[in-house]
């Protein structure tokens, strides 16, 4: 229930921001085209304005996604220790987890711009960074620890990443699963991190 509440709030916020960006972009684009309907240059400029507005809205949505990830990580850590997170604990996590998620996202984004493949590599080798930060590592140390752990268990990590990618891709197309997408991904990454680190997971708390 706690995950559903925070998921609903964050998904709605992201939809409002991104949806507002698309709406504003369309309005600006069609207004510019109507003012100069026969000008190819005006049409090209209008298209650029549309993409710029949508890109800006996507940037504004990023902090919302990062907060959701950090809250999911905090809740996942509580579950890892055998507890049950409250609704408030699923909204925002520790600052170091938030910064680690930001660094992870930047590394993947920059890698995607560099012919895509480096981004995939970054996504795989740094997938344990947030769980490492949850254990107390600083953002940079969390990335280093994730890289070392992924390199030592490369085959398992690649398979885990592929499984997570398929599941999240399918879940993102269905209403209810998307509300728990971030917590599910974080629980999966945390479980893999703990197992590969040689630690046993606690039994889940009983309702």
C-alpha cells in the first residue's frame, strides 16, 4: 500500500510535467506555423521550439524521478532488514542515495550520447550503485563498488539487467504495475547486490 501511494503521487507529477511540456510545445509550434504557414524556415523553427519545450519538461521531470528512486531505495532497505516501510518512508531517501542516482543517470545519459553502447555498459556496471549507497557508501564510492561487483559477476549481472529491462518495459505499459515500477526495480537491484556480496536477506515482515 505504501508503495502504491508514493507511486501514484510521483507518476501523476511526472505525467503533469511531461504532459504539460507536450501541450505547451504543440501550442507554441502551431502558433508559429499559423503566423507563417508558407515559410519552411518558420516550420523548421516551430519544430525546434516544440522539441526544446518537451526536452525542458523532461529535465524538470528528472528530479521527480530521482526523488522516487531515493524513496524506493529507503523503503527497500527497510524491507531488506525485515521491516515494513511507512508511506512517508517511500517518498524520499537519504541524500547520498539521491546523489548516487543522479550520478548513475548522468553516466548512462552521457554514454547513450556516445554511440549508445557506452550507455548500456554504464547501466550494467553501475546497477548496484544505489544499493551500495544505501549501505553507507558515498556516491563516488558506491559507483566504484558497483563496478567492482559487476565486473566480478559479469555474466550474472548482464542477465539480471536484461531481466530487469524486460520486466520494467512490460510493466511501464500497464497502469497498476507502473506505480510500483521504481520500488520493484530497487528491490531487485538490492536483492542482487546483497546476494552477490555474500549477505543473506532477512525474512520479510509479516502483516
